C-alpha cells in the first residue's frame, strides 16, 4: 500500500516502490504526484498554475475536451469521405444524386458497368450525353474500367442476386450493400 510509513515485517525495502508501481498501473495516482495543470497566457512569461478540482480547471478542461472532440469529428469526416469515393464520382457530371439513381436502377456497380447505352439513358436524371459519358468510361477501347478487378470478387454477385429477384427493382438494403461493396473495392485500389 502506498504511503505506509516504516517497514512491515517480512517485506523487503523495495515493497513500497512495488506497491506504488502497481497502484499507478491500476490508474490511481495520488494528488501530490500529479503534475499541476498550467495555463500559458499571452504576454506572461510564467504560466498560471491551477489548483486541482477548482472551477477554473474544470471549465478549461471542458473547453479543451470540446475542442478536441470537434477536431477529431472533423478529421473522421474527412477520412470517411476520402475513403468512400465511388468510381462513378470520377466520371464528369456524376455526383451523389446520379450515383444513387444509377445504383438504385441497376443494383450494383457491376450492373452499371454492364449496362448498354440505351439502358443507361432510361435512368431518371441521366440524359443522352451523360449516358454516353458513363458508357464510354466503362467501355473505353480495350481498356479495363478502373477498379474492375477488385469489384469482380465474390462480394459483387451477392448484391446483384437480390436486384434481379422481386418486382420493381432493388431494395434500399441492396443499394446500401452495393455501395458498401463499391467502397470496399475503392479502399483496396
């Protein structure tokens, strides 16, 4: 036990050090051993030292924690957006709305890639010029579409299987699964 004065019979002289190390591993640190919180102010050479458990310390800790939470949330959002880019978004003129319309209509990226020019033109919000751009992107003369080798794996057919069954096109779950498959393939590229 930390803070014991004198020696206990049967224990070595290093036992208090061992007890202190064990207590620190468990997360308990006596107040005297903690480093004081310091606040640096502009125009002052020495920092202000705040007392433990003071209202000022709690206020500054909450401000600091909120600033860190805000920054971490922002960076997670940036990382998520960067990691979940769609191959469809690299086509000029295809944004979030047209990407969703294409995936809702065809059920998966593979369905969009294998669609004919006429089938692409039937999608709501896709005109003749945009259908031509999408078709040319995936069917360039002898070239493989970007990321095609990753998306032809076992995950893509599972999302297509539900798209052909039932009436009226794919469900929201199938669209979400197709977008997740597409995101997995984009991360592997």
